[in-house]
């Protein structure tokens, strides 16, 4: 199995690069943001609760996203591996992911962090908000809150993987193909 955490702040390119990686390596893409948006689109109770927090740029509770990931791991028992996008976002989520994988005799092989400065992130998200209407991209205040949540609660997750010697950081600015080449090189070293 090959299990990769793709890490980085909002707008770093995790979703974009995930598409290339799943095509190349045949992994299953698990994006907690996509799973939550699907709950919202289906009008579930979970979706309604999550929407308030997401529209406000805040993280949803750990138990909610850990439960979603646990279900996905259980329903994809024959997978060649997983790419985790937007998860884990807190140290508690990282610890839970280690336990879930250990219970399946598996583990995270590595984390790749996409480094992009705050100004570039804001520009990318505002542009996407204009084009797609995604509510949490719509205004600079919510984008700033998402970046603050990342710095306060998510950045420490990098330390968790550094302590396990599983962390690599790459430049997330440049063409999508150039960035994919860098990720590809890291994965080859696992
Ligand atoms: P989520 O959906 O995970 O959003 P995010 O982390 O804010 O990530 P984005 O999708 O905005 O960015 P990305 O890094 O995937 O970049 P992308 O490839 O899309 O989460 C949304 C919300 O859900 C959270 O705020 C939270 O409320 C909740 N949530 C989700 N997971 C959670 C968890 N685990 N715990 C708690 N709460 C959770 O690219 C962005 C844009 O840039 C695109 O328009 C793209 O075309 C463009 N772009 C990409 N690469 C490049 C490039 N190289 N050059 C120029 N433009 C580029």
C-alpha cells in the first residue's frame, strides 16, 4: 500500500495535484472538504451543521471528519493506497489516522507539504470564488480566517510527521506539471 498525506494551506494546490497523483499511482483520493461538500449537497444533518462552520472559515469537529475517513477506509479494503487531502488538519486527527491505519496493518508513508505564500493563496482563492461561486472563497475575510485556522491548528501537524521522519516540503508555486514532478520524485523515494 502507498499512503500519502498531501499538506498545505487553503489554495496550495492539494486538490489539483491529487488528480495527477491518483491517475499516476491508482490511489483513492480522500478529501474531507469534498466529502463535507457532498454532505451539504445532499442536505444531510451533518452537512447542515458543517456548512455553518465552513462558510465561516472554521474547522468542523475532529470526530466528524475522523468518522468520515474511518468509513471510507472500511469501504475501500482492496485499495492500493490512499491520498489524504485536507486531512489530517489537527494533531488529534493525525493521531486518529495513525490508529485507524495501524488497525489495518498499514501506515502513512509520507507527507508532502506544498509551500505557497499567503498573498498567492488569497489571489488563487478569490479567483476561484469568482469563477465557481464556492462560498468560502467569496470574500477576503473568510479566506483570512481559513489561513489563520491553518496556522493555528493545522501547521502543527507537520511537526507530527517530521518527528516520524515522514515530512518533505516542496515549492507549490510554478506550473502544475513542474509541481507534480517534484511530488513524483518524493513518492519514488518512499
Ligand atoms: P477543503 O476543501 O479541504 O479546502 P482547503 O484546504 O481550504 O483547500 P482548497 O480546496 O481551497 O485548496 P487546495 O489546496 O485543495 O487547492 P486547489 O487545488 O483547490 O476544506 C474546506 C473546509 O472544510 C475547511 O475550511 C473546513 O471548514 C472543512 N474541513 C475540510 N477538511 C477538514 C478537516 N480535516 N478537519 C476539519 N475541517 C475540515 O487549488 C486552489 C486554486 O488554485 C484552484 O483554483 C486551482 O486551479 C489553483 N491552482 C492550483 N495549483 C495552481 C498553480 N500551480 N498555479 C496557479 N494556480 C493554481
